[in-house]
C-alpha cells in the first residue's frame, strides 16, 4: 500500500493514534499514521508510568470512567492479539490512620459503584482482585475472601472456644462469614516456574 492508497491519515503515533489506526484496520479501512518523531510512542505514550487503570477510583458516570471501563473490557483480547507483555502485579492501598482508612473505604464504595472488583482486607487495605488470583494460582488452592474485620471476628470466635461456647476451633470457624471464593486458574505445571520467578524477584528486590 502507498500513501496515496490510504483512506484516512492519522496524525500522531502515540497510543491514541495507533489505537485509531488499529480500529480502522479492523473495519477494513486503510490508514496512514503520520508521526513527527523518528518512531512510534516516543512522547507521553512511551514515557508514562505504565499503569493499566481499572476504574476503581475514577468518578462514577464521567466520560473518562466510561472510557476506562470500556478499555478494561476490551483489554485482555487486545493484549493477547498483540502479544503485549504485562506485569500483573495488582495494586494495594494500605491506610496508616483513621483518616486514610475512611478515604480507602470511600474508594471501595467508588469501586463498587463503578462495578470494579476490589477487596477490602482485614487490616483496612484495599486490594485489586488480581492479587487474590495471583495468590490462588501460586498456592494452588481456593482462597475464600472474608469480610474486612475477619481478624477481629477470628479473635472473638477463639474467645468463644475458650469460654466453651463452641466445641472446637473447627466448630467456631463454621461461624466465620464467607465471601467470594477465588479458585486457581493456572495449570499445576505453570505453578512451579511462577514461584521460582517470584522468589528470584523477591531476592533481587531484597538485595537492592
Ligand atoms: C508522566 C505521565 C505518566 C502517565 N502515566 C499513565 C499511566 O500510568 N497510565 C495511563 O493510562 N496513562 C498515563 N499517562 C497518560 C498517557 O500517557 C496519555 O494519556 C497517553 O499517552 C496519550 O496518548 P496520545 O497518543 O494522545 O499522546 P502522545 O503519546 O503524546 O502521542 C502524540 C504523538 O503525536 C505526535 N505529533 C504531535 N504533533 C504532530 C504533528 N503535527 N505531526 C505528526 N505527529 C505529531 C507526537 O510526536 C506524539 O508521538 C501518563 C502521562 C504522563 C505525562
């Protein structure tokens, strides 16, 4: 194809220009991407923080939020098609005082309104559901997500065992509310190399 054959000229070869060209190609429309720099994505698109946003913290109903949620829905298939490498590390917000805890609680509510899956943990941390999947895959067992105050509930139930209210710890555990269950998705054959990579990463980080 020559420049004269292109039906559309896309100016700028950042992520937006490339996404436009990609969307056109999918619809059978030929395009020519014109970029001022010697290569693609040399401006904001190639020099940003590299975070794939999930939409947990953006304003419900805002155009930006709608676009983030739409891109999150399209992302997996596109990443696979482009064989783009992604480090699926998840994210975690840990509050250090009451004020921050309230802010994290508000973010959890925001995520719920935006229909983005997050987990409030017993120490008040807000975690991306990706972390749970990584943990379930790493150990190869189902993870059961409890309520935010599981630690307090556990202590209360143990006190109940001590006071003779429950026959055993197992009996008391039956009273712990259970939330979502995250089952491992990775094959057993993937687990061992994954753990090795994780250990190497932890050792490398510890030696910094
Ligand atoms: C510091 C920083 C961190 C960020 N972190 C994140 C993040 O973690 N996650 C996230 O999702 N977003 C992040 N962003 C936002 C994200 O990088 C931008 O929204 C996105 O890259 C914008 O893409 P773009 O294609 O519109 O712009 P650009 O990537 O800037 O592309 C525009 C292109 O147009 C070219 N151009 C301009 N004028 C002409 C012309 N006349 N002719 C030909 N070519 C031209 C430029 O050379 C450039 O290559 C971050 C942004 C910054 C600045």
